[in-house]
C-alpha cells in the first residue's frame, strides 16, 4: 500500500449522531467509520490511497456495483502485509468508499480538492450519474437491513437498521445511523443466522435426544428382564420370563422400524440440500444428525441379533439408513476439514456466506464487522468450532468405523445363518476349507452367542450414544438451534415417537394383566398352572370357561 500521511482528523461523533450530515472541505474531504469513531481524511491523504487496488476496473462506480466484492471482508486485488491494518486509519476500505461515492463526486465537481491531489484520483470517479449513485447508496444500506432481518435475534437491531435511519439523503448513507446499526448487528452470536431448522430445529433435535433415551431404555429393559429372570429361575415357570422378554423384543423391533422411518426421510432431505457444498453452521449441525442416522439403528439391530433373529426387512431398513447417512457424514467431514484452520476472521470466505442474502451479493454484512469493531460473528464461530474440533470432527469417524464394523460382522453372520448363505459358502472355491476360515467362522458364531461379547458391544454403543448427544449439546452451545420456535414440523418430529412408545406400553400392559389373572387362577386352584402369557384376554377366557359349569 502507498505510504500516506499518518495525521488524521477526528470528526466530532456527537454532531454526526445528532445531524447525520457533514460538510465536505479540503481538510475534511472523506469520512469513514472505524472501530473507535468516525475518522476523516484530508484531500492529500485521500489522494494517496491505492485506488488501483480498491477499484481495479478503473471506475469506482463499477466496482461498487459488484455487491459480492463489496461485502467481502478482504476483496480481491487488495493487498496488505497485515490484514489487521485493513480499515485502520488512514487506510480507506471499499465499503466506506462506496458509501461516500456521491459526496466524493460532488466535491470533485465543486473543485474542492487541490489540483495536485485531484489528478491522482479523478479518473476513478468519472462520469457521475445520480441514478447510479442512488443505486449504490441503496445497496450499501439495504444489505445491513437484510442482515439484521436474517439474524437469529432481529429485534435487537430492527430499529437501528431501518433504512430511514441509515440514509441522510437519497444518495448518501448516514454515518452515525450506520454505526448504530453495525453495533447492534455485530455482537458475538446474535448476528449469525440459525442452522437449517428443518434438519436441526428444536423439535428435530429434541427428537434425536428422545431417540437416544428410548434406545437406552430398550437396553435397560432387556438387561433388567434378563437379570430378574436369572434370579427367579428356580422359583418360577420358565415361560414367564420368556413371555415378558418376547414382549420387550417385540417392542424393540417396532422401535427399530420407527428409527429407520425417521432417519431415512431426514437423510433424503439433507441430501437434497447438498451437504457437499454446505456452510459451517449447517455442516456442523449435520454431523450429529448423520451420526444419528446409523448409530442407534445398528445398536438396536445388535440387541435384536443377540436375542432373536431379525428379519431381512429390518436388515434392509438398517442398511438403507446407514448408506444414506454415511454419504452425508463423509461429505460433512470432508467439508469441515477443508475449512478448518484456513483463513482468519477476515479471510475465511466460508464463514461470510452464512445465510447468504441477495442484497449482499450472496454474502452478509457480518463479514465487514471486524472493520468497524473488535468482535464479529464469523470470528466467534471460527473460535468456537476450533475449540470443538476434537469432540466432533476428529472423533466422529471412529464412531462411523465402529458402527460399520459391527454391521458388517452382523451381516456376515446373518447370511451364514441362512440356508442360502450356507449353500453359497459350500460353493466357494478352495479357501472355504481353510482351517483359518473355519476357525474364524466358529469363533464368530460362538461370540455371537456369548454374554461377555454382548456386554462389551453394548458398553461401546452406549458410550457412542453419550458422545453423540454431547455433539448435539455442542450445537446448542454454539447457538445453531432456535430453541424458541416450535413450528408444525418441529412438533411432528417429536410426536413421531408416540406410536412406538404406546405400542410398547400396550405390550407390557398385556403381560402385566396376564400375570394378574395367572395369580388369581393359582389362588383358586391352589397350585401353579403353566398358562401362556401371550394374552391376558386368553387367560381371562379360560377362567370364565371353567366357571360356566358351576353356574
């Protein structure tokens, strides 16, 4: 950058706040917002700015009409040895230059700057046109109004960012009003938009947590039933615990189906949103969402496999959910790795397109926050995502690897347990008779029936579920989720678990009532009767049939 006189003139910010108007003179030729106040440059300081970098087209009006470049924190063609110097007086930045375009052209027309200064920059402000300046002024303030409207807490900036407060005339933004708008729009977190609430809204996120909780309850219910059955094995008929266990497994099967029918549509919706070209907010939110599409499903399938033989239908649903969510998972992991550690708060373009707005050229005004204050939403997000790197981006692939390994082993054992699988195995060439292959097959079959293996696998899955929920609460801590807005879709996302829960409660009520009728029958007959517990209605009907002859 060209050397400029380090002497700058501090404009009276109080008078700007009250009037919003200043008079252009030789010593007060150009004024712009800074991090501390409003600074004005004299004509000599202004003439020494690198206009060939600020306006590479040779006409600043043309460059100011490029909204994407206007709202880029560090526009192309502008070179600085220190990015923190961008926007530090007496350096002129692009947005204030475009906001003051009409005033500069007016000063040139009035021949306010000395001739030696005018020759250095006059060519960049040729052919003034009020209509064009009107469009540039409107664009320079409309973006801030829309950025406020798209933020997660627009009520704190709506008044300050109203267009009437940002313009002092049709062609000139008001510096004092713009400063108040920027102060209201650029706090650490409120200036950011929320992530896509259809994918990670308050209802959908609550549904994910409920799903993990229900998965835990399924495991606890089955483990408790097994423990109680072992203690009572000597004092109760064998079929009693079997009937109760079967009802629990039937409930888990229904819950497993509901999980798949919940995660598959969400995965299709996420794929429609193109996770390969997402943004940091939605990318970080999609990470636990995609994990939730295969981890609990494979866990419940494992529970069913160790206790019964799940149908191929359940297997098909699990594999479809796993494949769809794996595509999303790795697309998001690759994206987050690609933006991690690249660029500073000024030069990280992925963070400045959050909630892209048309009036900002597909970007937002928050990308310029660091030019006018020390804090910025992108800088805050970069810091927070960086601190959550280990608990999300680095450790999540291990969960996928574990889930994939378990699913592959279970699938091999499932195929091997079928007649078709055994026929295919017998038709394989020589290696099928290899002692190592036979040993592995026998070992896997033995492990699949072992309590120790079941306990170990369950413990790892439970730890993964805890980790997955930590990721969800990290999304809440980062403010990605709008916790106050319960739309129709968010309520439906939570209500989706009512049918499997009610179905499970119906099954357990059936068993409890059957036991009650059994105890009553024992008291009448004076001895235990091996009455099946499949339905309390059947037990009741048997009692009524016995009493009919007495009547």
